[in-house]
C-alpha cells in the first residue's frame, strides 16, 4: 500500500525508523490489522496519540502522529507531522489518485445521504461501486472510505459534510471528484455561517478538488440559490440542473403516489421515460433525478439507469417505515431542518390512517431558531395531531394552538411519551422526526415496546 518513506514524502513528515511497507491504514486500535499504518488522529473525545503503544501491540507496523517522537514509546517506525488530520487527507488523496475510478462527490444541506445512496444504486448497476458508509463524511471518516479503494472498483460516490467554511474544500481536494452534486441550500449550520449565501459558498467548495476539465456540477435547479448559479460561481464546470420545473435539464412530471412508492415520467433530452421508486416521498424523486444525471455523465444510458432506481435502500434512521402491531411508524431520527421536516411531513400526509407527528427540536439554527420552528406551522395540514419535544418546539406549539390544531409539547421526554401512548389508536401512522441530538428514536422504541 505505502512505504514509510512514501508516507513521509506525501505528508511532509519526518520519518524516525526504518523504511518499511504498510499494508493498510487505521485510526482505530480496536480493529487494526497486522502490518497497518496507525494514524493517531485527535477527535472531540479522544487523542489517538495516547493509543500508539496499544496500536503497536495490536500489530501496527508504523505510526503517523503529531506528538514529538521523544515522547512516544513504540518500537516501530514513526512519521511525525504537525497535524495528523491534515496529513491523513493528503495521504488519502495520494492513494485515491492511484485508481482511475469515476468518483462523484455529494453535498447539500439536506438529503445528501439519501441522494448518495440513490446514486450508488444507479452506478452499481454498471460498476463495482464504493460508497460512504454511515456518517463517515468528515475529515476523519472520508479518508477511511478512500483507503478502501482497490483495482476492482470502477466508481465511487463520496458524501461530504461540513459545519463551517473550508471544510468541504479540504474533503473535495482529498477525494478529487470527477463530478459533484449539491442537493440544496438550507438552514443547517446557519448558527456558524450566519447567512444562506455563506452556506452556498461553503457547498460550492466541492468544486475545489474537481480539476477535470469541465467536470459537471449537478444541482437541484428548483432550489432558490442553486437555480440561480452562474458562470462566475461555477467557472468552466458544466452545470446540470434537475428538479420538478420544466426548465431543468432533467425533470419529473406526471407524478403518481402509489402504494409503497412513487411513479413519474423522467424527462431528459427531449425524451420521456417511465420511472418508479419503491420509497414514498417526492424528495426521493429529486434524488433519482440527481442519480440519473450522474449516471449519464458517467456513460450510462436511461435503459441502464431507470431500472436501478428500484434497488435503492434507505440507510440508518432515514424515513424507515415499520409496522408496530396495527400502527405504522415512520422513523426519521437522523437529523432535522425546516426542509427535511417538510419532506417527512409530506410522506406522513400520503399514508392511510390518522396521522400523528412527533417532532423534536431542530438544532444549530442560532438566532433563526424561534422563527424557523414557528414557521413549521405552515405545514399543520399534513398531520392530524402533533406531539412536540424540546424547548425550541414551544414556538411551534404556540402557532399550532392559534390554528386550533391538537398539540402537546414538553421538554420531558418520558412525560411526552406517556401522553403519546394515551393518544395512539389502531390504524394510526406516527412520524418520529428531530435532530440527532434529540434522540427521537428513544420515544419510538418505548412506543414499540408498549404496542
């Protein structure tokens, strides 16, 4: 995989010890393989430098660290760098470029994971495809994905997350994408970035690592910011837009909600194609349109792409629909923003049965929090009953009460769960939605036990 001299040269580090070969890369002593390079990364709750000795005992052949070698006790070669997180990104880029893989980078305020999974479903129909697993979309997790590349892969789809300016730029430069997708510009991280214009700028950093001539940028043209992109912002990159509006390059029409999914007509290049999804929600149609555009850019045709939509599977706690006795549960507890709240409530509204929305606070909205929570009242007709968890949801409760909508709100999770259990009736459909920090699945689990 690498020699220690090679690692030192790529990362700008200094090698202490012999020039040997390492066969894999790891940042976790619990899963390290014999012969691996251990990268001592500093996280929020740990410092990998504290585990160098343990890594050596577990079979690590060398270590990349940012602690001075004199203070490190390990009888293996050490490459010292100023910052292991930066060094790991450099090494990941060096490794990625060993393979002529077609790589698509995906970012956006909302829906990047489900879009990534839809793109994967499409590309996997033609190529052996690598994708980001779980939430490994930051400067620690993304290199971990890239180090899984090998000669068997023909394509990859890599998710890129951020909370501030400069972060996606670093991820894009490590990934070196052949094309990029931006799903939307929402309110996530407004607390740090202050304006949606700044969020747009942060998302456009995905182009920083895309140095292929005219590499396409694929965006949702229905988005109020992405739809107005111009050459000054995108440079020589080919701009491809998708959405429901007919002025997009790829657009959907004739949408029909069917049992367990969606049917629609996909329009591209003057041609019309019948398409179907086995998941509920129009936002999944947008994901399919993005995936179609990526497939086309990577040399696939409609006959290969459209059947692959049926292979899409949602990952984690993202709009997972389950039966709990004679009650239907929609579990969407991974994250929340005004945009994703609307998508989830739209899904709830299409279901048969009385509709109960159990919503938790949307976090990281800063000074806009009260306004954006209160604004969800515009969606009050999408559910019959609301149960709200968290102090920020008090703003929504007030607006719903003005409208005469049945609503219960509490900052006590156990109390809210108790009230919800009293409310549930046979045939109900219950949506659980909130930011990750609210752990809405805990309410859903308790409901499941009692049902």
